[in-house]
C-alpha cells in the first residue's frame, strides 16, 4: 500500500467516509465490517487474572435501585450462627441421631454476593473471595460432571438403568426395589432408592413419621413416580458417577470445568470421613452432594459466579463447549416435580417459586440461602450468599431485576 493510499483511508475514516474510500480503492468492505461487528457482539469472558467491572449505569441499571437491592441483601443476612458445626446439626435436629456430622465444616462469612451483567461485575458486597460451604449447590456441580460424562458417551442414555454401569461388587442397585432406577430418576430425585450409604439410611433423611418404626416403614414408590429431596440418594448418584469416571469427581470437575472457566485454586469438594472405596487398586474418597452431614463444596462467590456465567452462556466458555446445550436443555426440563429439573436446577414455571422474576429463570440453591440465579433474557447472573429464608430471596431478586 502506497503512502497516498494510506492517507486516503485515514482521511476517509476521520471524515466518516471510510466505506466510500475503500470501495473506490477496490477493497472489500463487507468482510471487514462483518468482522468488526462480530468482535463487538462476541460475549465477554473473564480471564484467570482479570474480571472486568462496569458501572451500574453503563450496564443499564438504575444505580440507586441496585444499591437498594444490595443493602436489602446485607440487611437480610441469615441470622443463624456462623459456626456451621453447630448450625448444621441444629438445622437437621429432627433427624437425630442421624444428623451427626461425618464431614468437615468451617465457620462462614457474612452476607456477600455479586451482580453480573453481560459477564461484567456491576455490584459486589461482602467477602466474595472467601471459600465457604455452599451446601446443595454442590448438587449442581455433581450434575455437571454427570452431564459431561453423558456428553462423552460414558453414559449412553439418561434413561439407562444405573445398575448396568456398576461393577459386580457394588450392590447399590441389585435389589428388586433399586434395580429399575435410571440416571434420570437419580438426577430428578424421583428414584425412591432404598438403603443405607455412609451410615445414613434413606428413611432418616427428612424423615416421614415421628417414630423410628414409622420412618423405617415409610411409604414406598416405584422409581420415577414420586419426588423426594434426599441427600442419601444424591450421594448414591455421586458414588455411581465415581464408578463411571473412575477418577475422583473433584479431579474431574477441576479438569473439565473449573480450570477452563478460570476458577480460583481455593475451592474444595470435600467428602465424608468414612466415604472411601477401592477403585482400580487405589483408595478413593467418594464425593458428597451437599453439606447435610458436613463436606460438600467449599467455594467463593467469585467461583460460583463463573459457574453461573458458564450456564448463562449455554455451556460455552471462550469458544469451548464445556457442557452441551442438549444437556442444559434437559436439565431445564421439569418432571414429576415441575419446579425441579436435573440435580439442583430449580425452575420457575408460572413464577410459582419466585414471583418477582421471569418463568425462564433458574436458581441453584443451597442451605443457609446460598443462591446462584441465572436470567437468560436479561443476560444476568446473581450470586447471593447467606440471605435469610422466607420471601427475602424473591424480594431481593425482584429489586435487582427491577433496577434494570
């Protein structure tokens, strides 16, 4: 290109006539403009070291209203003790003596959270870098590694019976009652699996009846016909997934998801003290699906925000499809319980659960009110930790979306 040509192009751009000048020079304008447009429209992804921030106004928020939402979350912190070793057995005291802890705990931080719009942080409060217990949001990580196994063909069909994937010496699904259970049943908490795992009987978790005899003789249901939130059965899913991957699930999660999305090194997926199995000649600790008896995912709001943003972008991260769109579509489909998709994907049909936000939104929920909220229509992820129960979550999220 001659000096005169470069001058003409520069002058044309300054004068707003770049297209005319380029056409006059016989250059292709369309592909250049298309590439520029694509770059402008490509979603932003935070790097390992940097997560961009944006002012509320630049992100389309009323700054005063968003500040009011944050103040509400702080003012409505969970009032229970921050000592989880005390709080957990107390929360599940009706299950005594089966409410005894068998996994690690740690004291928690105060209220904290993030509002993420278009991938950029527009609000932050509290100690968002601290790795705290996150209870049943652990189930979302569990369903994620099961989903990646399905994507890889390690699980051929979610409607396959799980028994066919287990080694001969594992009797989780050998009984007449448990043999028909499929991956779909376990993911949707409709398996009605019967038995004991890690010293916790299925009937002791959120028990039906007042006496032990009544609880042991609970009503039973055919697999796939009855929804019951039950952490013993979730741990059965985790153990089954371990036998499919043949690697500890925290290692699978780190390799397949957390490292690619740039998560920190501070998260931990803790198991129970007695949850050890022999796998290919080595001792491996099985993972848990929550913190009901200690353990589960210890993680920061920042890393939870990355998980939420991965799913906001339909399983894609910086050009890599880490979780398939097909899996996410299944996870967002209700079953016997229309408000519950796959493991810990809480849906909002008819706005029954969260009237203040849209029907297409999803929340990942953990005890003590640890929440990841995803709103595809508003390009929004919200992480709110340690907010009180009752209507506080609905009111808080209503204030956030109302600030847009």
